[in-house]
C-alpha cells in the first residue's frame, strides 16, 4: 500500500515537473491587447500668419490677397497619449521564428473652435485623432524558460493616421476657395489614405502550465510612413495582451 502511494506521488511529481518544464509557447494562438501610444500634439491657436504660411507652402501664393484669412481663427485642444485596443493571431510551429498578424486602433477626442465672421461661425466641435494599423511581425524568442519567454520582433505594416485639425488641414480643405464662403466640413474632408511603414518590438510572455492562456507585455516602435498635417510619422506604444494558446 505504501509502495503504491509512493509510486503515485512519484508519477504525480514527474508529471508536474514535465508541465513546469514546458516552454512558454503553443502551436498557435489568438487574443486581444490594450495600451496606449506615447505621442502628443500641443494645443494651439491659428490665425492669419499660420494660415497664410500654410497656403504658400501648398503653392497657393497670393491666396490671402482678399484678406480672407485675417478673419479666421482656429483653436484646438492638445492630443496626449491616446489609448489603443487590438487583436492578434500567431503561429508558433514555424522553425526559428514565430509569425504574427495583428491590428490595433488608437483614438482620442479633442475639441476644436472655428471662428469666421462671414458666414458667421463661432462653434466648438468634437474632433478625433485616430490611427489604424495592420501588422505582419516575425518574432524570435531570445530567452525561453519554463512559463516565461523574452522575445524580439519586427516587420511591416499598413497604417491610416488621421490629420490633426490645424492650419495645414484647414487650408487643404478650402484649396483655392475662400474660407469666407462656407465653414469647413472636417469629418468629410479626411482622406482615408494608407501608408506603408515598419515596426520593431520587444516583449515578455507568461504561459502557465495546463491553463490554455498566455499573458504578454510588449513595447513597440512604429514608423507609420505618414507625413504632413501634424500626423506622427513614428511613435512608441506599450500594451498588455491576453491570448488563447492552442
């Protein structure tokens, strides 16, 4: 009886050791993540000097000859560290590297006040800074311990980054038309153009035994390929994720 009990305890102990020795990886997994982008755009007021310079930069030389921009004022709130949410799917059985496809969205609301005398406009509206990214990432575990892994990765991505309400954006909306004819429709004026960029990341993954879930914490540098209208061309992000590992 005692011998059977000892044998049972030995088998159970070996099984536990085997589970604890399993690397922090799986064949494939899918999950969600959330965090923030570390980027900011300052609050600012725009008047004739800024609008005229933006018009000239866009090749609209002499556009302010009628004095139209003298009567336009735009004021905006700052944008600071927008929150992001995303999803990811990865394959972990490929030799040497892991392959992941992921996407995330960052969004923050800020207020914009636009004033013109003719037509009479003095209104404060909600504007949104938005960023959407789709990524393909190759990852490599540098340290692979029981339940824990430390890894590096990098790859390419497609990005949409919304322009920020400011002098460049307002001048682009009007083009050769006078800002005194009508008020700008900021939402309809946003062009849904995408850009190609690249990224690099580092992270830590925790995979407990038996339970088919993994927790990750990652930091990522992203080059969005975007430019102009105060859109960030690059940013750092940090986020935590939960995955179902199979």
